[in-house]
C-alpha cells in the first residue's frame, strides 16, 4: 500500500479527534483515463489521505472524470500542484472540511492459511469495527489457493475466539 500520511491538525474533544482537512477536486474531460492509476499513486505518495476517481458527465454532456482528494490542510497547495503537474486540469476547487476517525490498531491473527492483519477501530476505548486487511488476506488466499472469503471468515472467527479467551481470563 502506498499511503504516506502527512501531518494532521486536530481539535481534541472529550469523545474523539476532529481532524481539519481539505478536499481538493478537479474535473477533467481531455486526459487519457489510463493515467488515473499513476495520478492516484502520486497523490498518495505526496500525502493524500484519500483519493477518489469517478466517471462523470461534465458540462455540455461531455464524459470525463472527477478527481477528489482529501488531504491535511498543510498539504493542500502541494496536492493541488501535483494535480496540475500530473493531469491536464486548468483549475481545482478547495473545500475546508472536518473529519472524525476511529482510533485504529493493527493486530496479526493466525489462521491455518497464514497470519492476516486485522484493523480494529475504537472510540473511547470501545471496539466498534473489526476488519481483515484486504491485501494481507488476498496474499494468504493466493498462496493457500483458497477463496478469499474463506480467509476473511476464518480470520474473523479466530479474532473473535481470541477476544473471548481474553475476556474470559479477565473474569
């Protein structure tokens, strides 16, 4: 994965972290769509938090693409410059926004096919989301020559068993 997150400004509250971010958008109707993958990788390399590239109908009913980039406020001008350098755009729109994210923790879960990283999302110490990391599960499934859904299912079952054992030990 090529995510290289940049610095983040946060507002502390008693319940969560509110992140100040910008959304940088552009619409393009004259660029080879094959460039999109490269542009996306460059944006992540330069600090984008999230990049969406969508097919879109533009003015005068022209087909095109919309590139939407979420980035830390400190990187907004830099991200805009990357868009100008890597695409055919003549302009970008910048919107200020705030985001709230769960605290994320990565743990390894053993399966009979191999270890899989699981992302655990929590808020105020309470686990709200648990999800196997796709790339890990994909590699494990390919090596074991089993369906990806089987690796996901076993990973989640083993994670839950491990959590139940830990909770039982506390009692």
